[in-house]
């Protein structure tokens, strides 16, 4: 409970001052999920620097998919979790929405979160408040 309260306090206090950067929201969400025992990790979709051509390039793999959510994981009940993390006014791209829809249509849980409270609200019925904090 203490971990959840701290994450919510940080989010609540800072959001009254100014819009939180996406990186801060992301950190709060990962802190909350890991404290609840949710296996989760950050999905990095950025390109890479090609030292030969001296330019940034996108992934060339046929298995690369645009729009993969920022946070991926497994819920305690075994379902796949995908959370697209956005700042208050951040826009979800069509590729990101398609990924969220595909995960939900496949039996997983996917949504957009603009705060740690969004995650608490969305997952409370799944992970509940009785899940031990780790």
C-alpha cells in the first residue's frame, strides 16, 4: 500500500504544478507495476545509429512492428499487458491504436495511460489491492 500511495502522491502533487513529462509518468507506472508483482519491461522502438553511414536508421527486420506500446508485461493471471504511456496532451498514433486494439482483441489487456492513477483504475479489478507488494 505504501508504494501505491507514494506513486499516487508524487503524481498528484506534481500534476498540480505543471504537466508531467512522459518519462516521469513512465517511471511512476513501472514503479507501481513492479511493486504489484507484475512482470513488465520497457519496449524500445527507437532506431539506431549506423556508424558507417553516420545516420540514424529504423529497424529493418520483417518482425519489427510500428506502434508497439511503451510498457509490455504479463499480468498475474497470465494475460499479456501493453500500456501506451502518454503525457496529458500526447496523441496516440494510428499504429499505436492498432496495436492496442490487436492486443485487446487477442485476449490481452492494453490501454493508454496518462498517469499512474489510470493504471491503478484499469488494473484494480485484475491485480486488486490484495496482491502483495514486492
